[in-house]
């Protein structure tokens, strides 16, 4: 599976460059990341490509967040290039085989566009392609160019956020903090400064492993509503999946966890009945559009309860866990500790499996006979 990024850029990657290759834990999706959290769209009209969508509901797609909240009218130059690329490379194999050619076209366009918004969008997309191909250093160079050469403060702030959020995803905490702290210091009024705060909070949760207080109303497949909070999770393993209908790999993830003959949760409970009732799965949808959410549910058919309130990245549960991009997975242990918080689905599977094994052993030990007494609980 992979990771994710911006909106106009996301369109290129999710639709044009279906470059999300199974097994590559890089970008969860080439869709652009969220727009800045809690802030109006930048006056310049630049569409922030990565991060979280503004709490204000500003339009404009951005990486993993709100697709159409807060962005200004698209620029014909970049959009024309995007359309040409989609037409020239309609299939994933076409994109993979022509990656260098695509990069050359994006870079030539960015060089000609200079520090304009179109130039920033082209560089951001080039960085996504590079990151998917495993060339993190070259991707960082593109993001750095956005931060250094863009003519608008909005785009320079966006470039710093892209740098910082990528470093968080890669686990390079010091570097991430350096970029995000610089963003907050140089562009304190930028919507991206608020998103940087959330990203730093996300990193702090990864460091402390202490689950935040949370409460949410969940709706199961039958439409029944119930409340779930941190206290409810005590003694259980809680798996949380933050997603949007456009998140690449969403259907495959649901199929694996819900319906795979070898890896589903049902299989785990059948093999170890002692785990029955001890595993809770929650889906948290971050689409603002109800129809997009419902279409995603019809397509993927997740069997577990879903949370959708139309608030996008301002959904309280997303705020509690510092979610600034999708997909994100959380594994909470029965004692309330965060075992995993991040966007690498392979790590999610690993931590969830380890946690289920640990809980199973503890539960079996608690009911094992003591001193030869086959009836006495332990």
C-alpha cells in the first residue's frame, strides 16, 4: 500500500498516475493532501497540495483532505498539462514505464512557470512521482524549490509543510520539526501553520504512545447508533481506519481485513475464540460530502461501524489523533496505549497482529488451570 498528498496533484496521481503500487508503503495515494486545518483558503488562491483541509471549510482540494474545499479556480496551464498526461498515460503500466518521461515534462513545465502557482503544482506532482519511485532525496529537492522560489507566501508555506509532513511519515522527527517550526515562525497567519500544529501533535502522540481522550457516535451496518470512547476501549484492541472515498487502496484494505480467507479478523476469532468481543474496528470517513461517503461504503462494503459527520479533517476523532492526511491507521492496545499511528498499512497489519497475539496469550493465561486444578480460574 502507499501514502498520500495533494488535490490537484492528487487528481494527477489518483486518476492519471495510478502509481499506488501494492507493497510500496510510500504515498498512501497520489491524491493531494488536505488543505490547511482551520483556516481560509490563501488569498493568493494557491491550492495547498498537502496537509489537512481548513477547519473553516474553505474549498480547494489538497492532499489527503478535503478535495474541493477552498481552492481557487484551477490554472489552465497546469490543468492542460494534467489532461495531456492523463491522455498519454491512461494505464498504470504506462505510467510506470514512462516515469522518467513524465518527470521530464513536469520539470520542464515547472522551470518555464517559475515561481507561479502552476510551477508549484507541477513541482509537487513531480515530487509525488519521485517519492513513489523511492527517490526521496529528489522529491525533497522539489518541495524545497516550492518553499524557496514560489512567489506567494501561501505556496512557500505549502512547500515547508510538504517537507515537514514527508519527514514525519518517514520517521525523521528532528528534520520534520525543523521544517514545521520554520513554517509556524515565518508564516504564522498561514492556514498551513495550523496544519503544522496538528502534524506536530500527531508526532507527539507517536512519541508518547498515550491515547488521547476521545468520544464518537458510530453507526453500524444496520444503522444502529452507539457511543464509543476511550473508556469503552479498555480491555479491547481498537483498530481505527481514517479514510476518504477517493483513498487509493481502500477497497483492497477492507477486503483483506474483512473478507480474506487467510488474514481477516473473522478468521482470527474463529481460530482463537477467546478473542471474541475483544477486537473493535472503526472506520472514520473524512469526506465532507455525504454522497461521496455513501458511495465509498457501497463500493468497499466495510462491515464495521463508520463515523461520518461531514466535518472532514475537523472531525473530533481526527483532531484527537492529529490526523493530517489519509489513509491513517491506529492500533490501540487494551490498556489504552497507542501501538501504532501512521500511514504504512504493512506496519498496521504487523502491530495489529502482534497485539492480538499478546492479548490472546494474556487471556489464555488468565483462565489456565493452577497447580493441577483443571477447574480453578487463574
